[in-house]
C-alpha cells in the first residue's frame, strides 16, 4: 500500500511537470513588455517630439522668431545676435533623427506588417516633415542612409538638398496615395487629427505644396503645383489645418507657456519691427500678439544689443508676447491654412498656378484673423492686393500670419526676402543667418561625410546659403 501511494505521487508530479511545460511560450509573456506593438502607439510620441522641438523657446523662439524679428530678448541676447547654443544645435539634430524620423520609420514598418495603408501614410507624412525641418535648418543632411544602422551604416552620407527635397516630395506623394485606401488610424493615438484619414491626406498634399514652393526659385515646379490645385484636396478652411492642440497643464502644455508662464521666464518679448509694422497699418491683431507695457502702450525692442536690460529696454517697458499666445492650449502648427493660402497667392501671382492671387491673398488674411479671433474686415479692405507690390504684400502678410511659428517665419522670410529686415544690432554677423551649423560631434564621428558635405555645400557657417536660396 505504501509503495502504491509513492507511485501515485510520482505519476502526479510527472503530470504537473508536463502540463507546466505545455504552451510555455504562450503563457510566459509579459503584457507590460510586448515583443511587438501596434503601429499607432508610436504616433503621439513622434508628433509631440516634433512640435515640442519646433516650439521650444530655445529653437522656435531663439533661432526662429528672433531671427525673423517677431520676438526680441531683453537680457540674454547671444542667440538674437546670431550666436546659437551648440547644445541646442546638436539636440535639434538628434531629436528629429532619433525621436521623430526613426520612430516614424518604425511606425511605417509595423503598419506595413499590419497591412494598414492609412498608418503607413501617416508615418510617411511625419518622416517627410522631419526631413524638411532638418534640411531647411542645416542644408545638406543624411537622407538615403540616415536610418540604416540595422544595415551596418553607422556613418551615413549627406545627401544634397536637392535630393533630400526630391525624397520629401516623393514621400508626401506616396502618403497621399496610401491614405484613405484601407486600415484604421486609432483616434486615441492620433493627437493631431483624431483618426480622420481625410485630414491626413489634406495635410500630405498641403505640405507638398509648401515643399514645392520652397524650391520654386531653383526648380520648375509649376505643373506639380497645378496638379495639387486641380486635385482640390488641400486645406480649404481652418478646420482642416494640421495643428497640435496642447493640453491645459504642464508638462503637456504649449512650450511657450511652459517656459514663459509656468517657468516664469519673461525673457521673450515682441520685436519693434513687428510692433511698428502693425501700428503703421492699424492691424487689429496687435493686441492679440502683444501686451501693453508698463506705460500703457505697445512697445517692441529691436533685435540684438549687448548691454541690456537698461533704462531704455527693460523687462517692464517692452511689451510681452500676447496672452493669447501664452495659453497652455495654444496650438503648435505643422502648417496653417493661412500659410497655404498665402503660398497659393504667391504661386498665382508668379503664374505657377491658375486662379486669382487676390482671392488667395484675401483667404489667407481671413484665415489669420479668424485664427486670432479678430474682425479683419476693415483691415482687409484697406490692404487690398496691389499688382505693383503684390509679392511684397503677400510676403509681409504671410510673415504676420506666422507669428509665434518661429522656424516657419524664419524659413519663409529668408526664402522670399519679405519683410525686408536689417541684421540685429551689435550682431556677431553682418547678415541674418541662412542656416545653423552642423552639430560639432559630426566632425568626429562622421568626419569623411561631414567634410564632403562642406566641400559641396560651402563652409559650415551660419551665412552659407542653402540650395533653395540660390
């Protein structure tokens, strides 16, 4: 009897061991650390990384709005005098490559495995925008080999900017062809368009129109621009535009709010160029763009100057940025409807597309006034498009509509030359920068390709013009 019990116990133990081993791989999965993830989970991080960098006071403020002379700084004027922080230069490069483009590439591959065309399209739009930011900031940049570490390429070649732009335009074309052809976009993960693939398609086409206009001075792009107009699938109202609505509290609020209000750093003010232009034309957006100073007037500060603050320019006698733009929920724009309409006005005025330049110009102004919650009827009537000064009017109004969209206001001012700006006072350079220099680490870890890029593009200086400026 005792021997029989021992036999039963051993048999039961064997059953337990056998059953524990069965389907072990399926059971032993940690739900908190999946080996694969849905493509849509990457989307919000990639979007937020791009927007937070573009709207950072150290990037969009210092090297965008200060260089386009919409913002000015009271005391810490190195950046406004064209001496950018090298840490910021390097971080911007890293964020767009590692935290935007690489993430979007991973999103694309996951979506491809899911056979989700819509998410593949979204991933391509995010990648294309990331590359456009890099090439407009630096010029020639790694593109064809940029994210090929898994192929053994750890020192990627720099592509000529013309090639980068061809790749960007191809990405956006492919994105538009994929969007709306199958698969879903998770509305919870899509912090830009709430899962609406039609808005992503309009975004792809509108960004493509911008990219084509950016290179329109050096490349014959009229037929491609006209094809987009004929397709009619771009932004047609402010409800279509591509913008991230930030949340109401730190750390997910607009970066201007995070630094200036939450961080209590009132360093960034409005520029005298902006105030003077708006006062001269009676622009009703001025109270939205700027606050009254301690004397009850709107007063800007010119760019630059070393010995400040002073009696002449202090933290209280220079107007702060308007409260409308310091709200936590103020959106960050990939692209606004107003910008698209002004680009179309320019294209029509130059004969690149059909349609009325004046109608597009008025649509751009109307979109800007609507976005700022201001009645612009009288202003628009008084500032109708004049054929003899049309390009300057379009450029100036686009610059005004791009207020607080720092990098884009700088890119477009250096492309069009409007408004006409003088360099900052007591600046380190004799002209407004055309680009930012490459991260210093590139000279050591990617020296051969860095040297080739400099030999092709020109000296790694802030004043070396990039391709589409030539």
